[in-house]
């Protein structure tokens, strides 16, 4: 059985949670590790995802530690969607969109 691993980075702009894990995770960049196995016996090359992990850096007394948290692809997509929705909602309610007052003479 041949296994391949790919790494990518996702960015959360807001604190977020993952099903099955207690507490919020802080905003920031997180590395995602995806493992796939080569499917044997096909006339073309194909892989099947076997695992997805989110790399979480330790905080506080656990600083310097790194944890690989097993997650589903769907849970990761859902967490990213929630994060985007919160960010969009904050933009919609931002005072920065107000125009400056005109100078009256």
C-alpha cells in the first residue's frame, strides 16, 4: 500500500471550535495534513483520503508542543465557512464604511 501526504495552510480570522475537541482555538494560520492511499488494481492512478489532521500549536504551559488533531474534511470546511461568515458579518457592521463629513463653508 502506497501512502502520500500533502500539506496546505488554512487561515482563521476568528477564534473557532472543532467537533470533538474542547475549547476555542485562536485565529491564525494552521497547517493541514492529508494522507491518501493509492488504490490498487485500477487502469489509472487514483487515491483515497484516509486521514485529515489539523496541526495545533500549544499555548500557555503547553507552548512549544504541536498536536495533530484528526478531523473530517467536512468539519474543516464547516469551521472555515463559519469563520468566513463571522468575518463577513463584522465587515457589514463596520463603522469604517462611514464617509467623512463634508467641510461646510
